C-alpha cells in the first residue's frame, strides 16, 4: 500500500533508540490504540457529570460553568490525542504513565459537581479538581518533554508550553480559595467565574503558539479517527441522557409516549451522526492528508480539530442536557400523554445544542472543504424560528419539531452535496480496499 510521505517534525522528536528507552515513535499510517480508547471511557463519565452540573443549576451562570468545565476537559483530551499521534501509546513505559493519567482524569470527572463550590463534609472540591487537572496536564507534558529531550530547541519550546498548565491550575485554585474571602454574594460568583475564564484563556491562548513548536501531525488518519471517536462518545452521552434519571425507569410502565420519545431522540442523534460522519469527517481527513507542508498541517489540525471540534462536542452535550430525563417523565403516569412544556432552560439547550452543532459543521465544511452548506444554514434558521412556538407545546411535540427540522436540513444537505459526497466516499472506499489488501498480503506472508 502506498503511504503519503512522512510528515514529522523538522527535527525528530523520538530518537532511533526510542524502542529501547521505552517510547516508540508513531508513523504516518498509525491508528488509535486500545489505551486511547480506554482513556476515552473516562470521558463517557465526564460528559455525564457535565450535564449533571448544568441541570443542577439551570441558569445562565450554570450554563457558562458547564461550558467552562467542558472546555477544560476537552483540553485534557486534546493533549492526549496529540500524544497518541506522536508516539505509540501502547508500547514501552507509556501505558504506565497512561494509567496514571486515566486515574487522575477519572477523579477529575468525579469532582466536577464540586469544582465551583465546595460541599461540607468531605475534601475541598475545587482543590481536588485543580490537583487532578494539574496531574493530567503534567503527566502529558512530561512525555512531550521526554520525547523531545534530544533536541534542545524542541525541548525548550515544549517547556514553554508546559507553563500554561501550571498557571491555569493556579488560577483554578485561586477561584476556589480567594473569592469567598474577598467578596460576598454576586461579586464572589463573578470573581470565581472570571478566574476560571482566565484559566481557560491561558490554556487556549498558549495553544495558538503551537505553530512554533516544531510539531506536526504524523498520522492524519489517527488524528481524524480520534476526533471522530470523541464525537461518537458525545452522541452516546445524548442517548444516555435521553432516558437517564436519578430514580430510574425500571418501576414505571412502558407507554407509547416513552416509545415515541425514544424514537425521536434517536432520530435526532442519527441525523447528527450522518451530518458529521457520512461525508464531512471523510473529507476533512482527506484534506489533512493532502496538506503536505508541516506547518500548514499543524495549523489545520489545531484550528479545525483542536479548536473547532469543541463547539461540535458542546452542541451535542447541550442537546443531551435538553433531553435529560425525558423518557422518565413520559413514563410517569402523572404526566400528560404528550408531556408538559419544557422549561425555558431545557428548551434552549435542546434547540440551541442542535443549532450549535450544525453551525460548527458549517464552519468546518467551509474551512476544510471550501464548501458552503446552505441547507444546514436553513436548518439552523428553522430551529431558531421554532423555539417560540415550541415553548408552549408539550415536550414530545417540541422534540418532534427538532427531529423534523434536523432531518430535513441534513437530508437536503446530502442531496446538495451529492456530487462531492460521491467523490469523497469513493476515495475513502478505495483507500479502505487498498489497506485491506495490503494487510491481507502481509498476514499471508508473515502469519
């Protein structure tokens, strides 16, 4: 099988003896490893806790807190995805470091509900969150510094990029300790949120300096695959949220409204899946493959994936927030047949989440494929128009309207993109056949 020319750093990050030193370099054809998928399992739990935090405080401030937590979680995940692109995470000493990172990330997710305000009777929640965030970021940075240890220039640049983790952690600790001692009431909440936003600005602002680190994407396939996997995890969270309730549904009857809610929720999730994976994800990966200049490839990977995929994930999480417990309410005999009107917060999360998701796909399509997505823009406008009417309708009707608007927009986009879609999917299919043929040939010779 013909591979594209290797696009690594201008100076090697991992030496020729890396196999004996516990770290093995990745390659242009590498794919996701089981350890990376194991790491992703933590984010199933983390995303669930993000929606729990937001649903416990259904206000504008609670929504901002939810998005800030999600953005910090995303940065932790993005650094691990970058690590998996540079080295083989299932080889040498890396799994041991990975297990430490996974444990810290799980405790980080566990502490999410206590990240902003401490609860009496236990450990200080904000400090636990900050400590775990620091451990996750530092464990990732240590490997980055290790693999660049033989090049002084690369090592110094990675050291500079390790500093934001320290500064961000200090700001998170300050958010937990200082506002309650310096301010009261609303001023305390504002000061705490400003500290969190400053931490976010430090991390994402430092990421803009990535062009100068000597890094680029070694495997475009791996990079695209990892981001596709996390989108799938977010969609899975939406499915979980559809029927999730603290009291469960086991003791409630199975009714027609329950079945209808389930089908409608899956219909929206399926439309969202189709909008991303049917053509766009394949086309973005192919664009990344075709970008040969290392600096241009690094910038494209950073902007289109590390940054623009955050609103994709945020849109799905908001949609999940709007769905939370809907099946449970439909199964409750005291609830009217088609449900009660959704609260304003849930309604805006439901419609706004889908709209944000589609908007992010529009920007990605324009950035990566150079293609306007007018039907999707029309779908967003339709969702906006429907919000006032949906506010006075039963929740199942409101969900049906979301499903219909999303399905129509995605179907129309598929028709409009039919020629481009055929070319992108044919190229992807030919690549798949070539890879399967090469794998079959190698196994027949060596196994």
